[in-house]
C-alpha cells in the first residue's frame, strides 16, 4: 500500500548527494522520511557528516512534485514501492550495509523461499549453457527462487531455464520501469511475470540504463541470496563485481572452473585461486553446499561424481587429513602443522577442491567435505 511516507522517501532520495547511506543516516536521526523532509534543512547540524551543502536540497518542491508523478506512475503500472527503513525490502538484502533505501517491484517475490543468484558473461559458451541446463534439470523438484540480471548470455539462460522448469525467477534491472534493457528481452520479462516471478530495481522511472548502474545493480543480485554462482566470466567481467559484493556480505560464492586457455573461464579460475569462490566439481556437490536436498533416484550429471575411485597422492592425503582433523583451519596454521610452505600447499588444495574433497572459505580457511 502506497503511503505518505513513500512520497517523502522518493522525494528525499531524489535530492542531490543523498544516496542510500546518507538516506539511512537521516532516517536514523529524524525517524521518518517526512520528518527529514520537514526538519533536516534547518536542523542539519544534528547529523554527523551531513553539511549545509547536502541539506540545502532537502525540501526542494521540484523533488516532491517528481515524487508525486512517480507514485502515479507506479500505481498505473502495478509497481510496488518497498522502503528499507519500514522493513519492506527482502530480509537478506536488508542485512547489507549499502542496501537500497527504495526498491521497486513488479510481480511476486515469495520471501519464504530460498534464493540462489546465478550470474555470468553475456558471451556464454556451450560449456556454460550445458552447466546451467544441467543445474536446473537437477534442481527442478526443489522450491527455490533463482536471481539474475536479465542481461544476454548467462542471465537470459538462467531466467529461461527457470521458466522451463517452473522455478520462480527474479530479474534485477539496472534502470527504471519506464524502459526495458536489453529490448530483445522484453518478452522474457513478460514471461517472468506471467510465471510467478518478479522484476526488481532500485532506480526510479527517470533512470536510464547507464553503464555505472550495472555495477550498482550487481550488489542487489549478491545481496538477495545466501549464495552466488558464477558460471562463466572473463578477467574483469561484471560478474567479478557480483562475487566481490557477495564476499563483502559474507555470502557463499561458487565458480565453475574451466581451461586456463578459455577466455570466459579465466575469471572463474581467478576467483577460485584467490579463494574468493569455491570450485564447482559436481552438480551434486553444489546442490549439497546450497542446502538443497537431493531428490530420490539417480540423475546423470554433466560433471559426474567419482567419490569411490579417488586416489590421493601422498601430499594430497597429508593435507586432506590435516584439514579433516582441523575443520576451518587457516592456511598459516595448516602450513605450520604439516611443515610445508603455503605456496606448495595452495596448488594441492585447489586439486582437492576440484576433486570435491575440500571447501575453501574467506580468510583462507578450509574444511573437508
């Protein structure tokens, strides 16, 4: 239900130099967007870090007029307006320090279901396409919501596979609801809504799909889920930023490894080597890590598990046993216990991750599977 608080929140967020952080600071000081609007211009000295320059634009009647037009636009287009300070945005996203002050939503988002964010390059290869297809085929029996960014390539495949397997999917946009980018995904966006999913954005209807908006959008994709899967990405690809946000939010990150000569596996391999993501070795193992219960009956995998026939080398056995005996042991402690330098241990740990024997955590900590 749209209220007076929504009106003043939109007007306040439209003010110059008031981003999500300053917005939250103002709300904590004055209690509501309406009170900020009416008092902050005169009482800005109460707020640490908010000077006269920032406060001078609060109360500008042009912003209130824009907010009135925005409310009308939302009502006419069945857009919900969610305010963070009223605890209306998804709870996992609300945990993030830089969560959006305002979130616009079309469609349905069942907050009781587990969310899994899946991202990757626009230049998807058959390898990435097959992984996505296999993942959704094996998880179609479970109740969860997929999250991605409605871009071409991996994002598009994630949304389409979700729809195909009747899994609700959320598309996070990098612009307002007055447009749809890329335009060729307009029918896909309509299908997402028809099949019980949703479109989300923090941008109002005046916001175009500017380049910087996509990185900003990625923090919402990361914040909405307890885990992010990076399918394929090159060095410096946008998905690297999504993984970075997920790491900063203390969320799990998984990356699909590939050949070092494959351009769109290089970013994933880099995330794994830098311990910013756990390597995906089998679909079954990934499902277990995500906390999804494996269905009954055997399902063929693109990446089949070979648990019974794994024979470890002497170094692999030594390191694996030490990690198994000391769950979440750090690299430094591991090096001290087995008397090997860390630069010799890390390649062995990567091998163990690829074999599905070890999982890495942030801070260079490891546990046996």
